[in-house]
């Protein structure tokens, strides 16, 4: 048994009847999904970009903390002091 293909609008809002939608032009505009795919890809790309930005920010902060701790350790060791306690 073959299932009929439904548009996203039909799945979420139900199938409109011509007498409910007014005229046929309004009905065809509601079923047109040409721009929906581009919008979906743009939202996915924005989410991926936001995730990468967040990951790079976290990695940068941790790298900076580690390098600062290393620098303090070298500086204190060159002056004959004990190494600092670094947050880890």
C-alpha cells in the first residue's frame, strides 16, 4: 500500500479545503515550499556556526589559562620560588 505524499503544512496544520482557504491562489501559496528548504539549511548552518564559535571560545579560554600558568611557573622558578597553584 502506497502512502500519499504530504507537505509540511498538511502534516502540521491539516489539509485545507478550497472553500476554507478562499480562492485557489491562496491555497497554492500555502502549499509552496520552495523557500522552506533554503531557510532550513540556513538555520542548520547558523546552529553549526554557533556551536563552532562556542567551542573555539571555550578552547581559547582554557589554552590561555594553561599558558598563563606555565608562564607564571617559569617566572617563579627563575626567581627561585615555588611554583604557583594554577586552577585546573
